C-alpha cells in the first residue's frame, strides 16, 4: 500500500464509495469566493453526482478516506474479511485532491466517508482533520459532507459538524433484527443516540445564531441517513415505517435508499440476487408522498400489496387511489389542495397551477391538460365543467389501462 500512487488510491477509494447514496447537497448555506476571498463555492452548475431540489447538479468528489475496516458487516464490500484491494489517504492528500479538482472545475464540493481503521475515534479524527485543513488553511467555501461514525466520541462528531455543511450517519438496515444479523459490530441504539445528539446540536446552533451574530454554524444543511434495501427480509412497509420515525424523531433532511448489490466474496447469509432497481425508485416515490403530498405513513403502507411491498408496475400514489376509489373523482374547480394532491398524475406544480387558474375561470378538461404533463392518468379521477368519468373510475381493468407499458429495448434500434 505504501507504494501506491495518488491516482491508484483514487481509483480504489472512489470506486469503494459508490455504494453510499446519501450525498445530495441541498439545503446548505450559500457561500462563494467572489471578491477574492477564499476558495470554492456551494453555488452554480456542476458536472456530476448530486442534485439539489431545484434541479441544479452539484458535483462532488466522493471518496473514502480508507477502505480498510475493522468491522465485518456482511453486506459491505469493504468488510475486514473481504478480499479487495485496499488503500488509504492521509487528510492532506484528500485536501490536496479536493482543491486540485475544484481548480479544474471538476467539482464543487467533497463527500468524505471512511472504513474504520484502528478505532472509531482515530478514523473520526482523520475525517475532521481533512475538513479542518480545507476550511482553516485554505479557506475552502465549497460544500463538505462528512459521514460521521456513531461509535466515535461525541465531541469529535461535534467538531465534524462545525466544518461540514452536512453530516450523516447510516442506519444501514430497516430493522434491529436485520442489523444484528448482518452487522453484528453495530448497535441500533448507539446509532439512534448519535442521530439524536446531532439533531440537538443542530437545533442549538440555529438558536444561538438567532441570538448571537457570530455564533458558530453547525451542519447548516442538516443531517441525513441511508438504508439498504433488499439485503434482509424487511418489507417496504417496514422501510416506510422506519423512515417515518427517522424523519419525526431526528428531523432528518433526507432518508436515502440504496438497493443491495451483490458483492465479491459475498457472505452466505446474503441474497444471491439484487432487488429490482424499480423497488428503490418506488420507495423514493413513497418518501415524496410523505414529505410533499401530505400522506401519512399508514396511508403509504395501504398502497402495498399483500406481501407488504409496494407494487412495481405502478407508482404508490396510483396504487393508493385504486384501493380507495370512493375518494374519486374530485372536482378540480372545487376540491381542496389536499384533495387535488391525491389525484394520480397531478404533481405539486400542477396543483398550484390549477388553484391559481380556477380563480379566474371554471376549468375544462382541455385546461387541465395544459396544466399537467399527461392527462391520461388524471382523467379517471377528476371532474371538470365538461368532463365526468362516469363508470371509468370503477372499471376493473383500470390498473392495466394506467400502468406504464413495458417495452423491450432494441439493441439495433435506429
């Protein structure tokens, strides 16, 4: 390992970081180097990696400090019993790489995680030192996301929050039983305790900022977490319930879902196949329903099939509507915002446009079509001045009519 070049280390440790999905960079304070002060920026268009809610692409250097690890989590490619190439950066090397990539306009920030080397405290010290070098020695004002370690000393995690825009701790698996079985070195109560401590630090820092102008900031973009989907027997209902508790208990900015991917030299307790990627997508859609559409966790769970998993052929919003057809159709000219948000095919933007437009005139079906991306999914669930679905909403084959058509891709299509 001592003879490895920086590029060889980068190849190994950038590849090892690809399994962590929780690297979005929305919500941070806006900082830049305009006026000749400092280096870096959290603003502007990037070239890869993460997307903010407004659609901006934020480019991040996403690497591990090291893929050595003293833990032996079954699902992790970097576990101590895994036969993979190992590498390790120093804090100065990561800082130099970040600055070099930024100056070439490759990135706008850094996402830094690590395997556990020597001890949790030693590893956390290395992560904090990297951020300190960037912030204090180079006045780096770009985005920094640090993956913190729940087993580390809380004071070290606090130091990480003083330098980072966002911090995160992975809960790893949706159930305590799954975590005990697949990650015996981790403790669910310890992870939740670390999340709670970070939440408290964020709240106190915001309160202090209101009262004292120069109070230190602490993770202004909040904290996030990630759950692995499909590594154990947890159903989508289990995952939705866990995500809801994480949001309410720890005020997380995001819960990320990562479909389990088979790894080299996999443990015998892991499934042989990865779950369908569409399952991960359905969980993100359910997450959106709870965060932006006013659905309660129990309502999202009602959209699941008998096995506790969300249907793969249709989105959870449509699945819920098909199970509760008595709630439809709704009159777009009279329905409340909450009722319109339940209509399949109507997003938050379309609902906002409908509410604004109906103040001036009674909407017809053609008017609604102009305000939505596709009227096909919407028609069975709404009424307008000139449209009433009659028996369409109650058709037994409505699911088949609205489900996206499955198309076989052609290798040599023009």
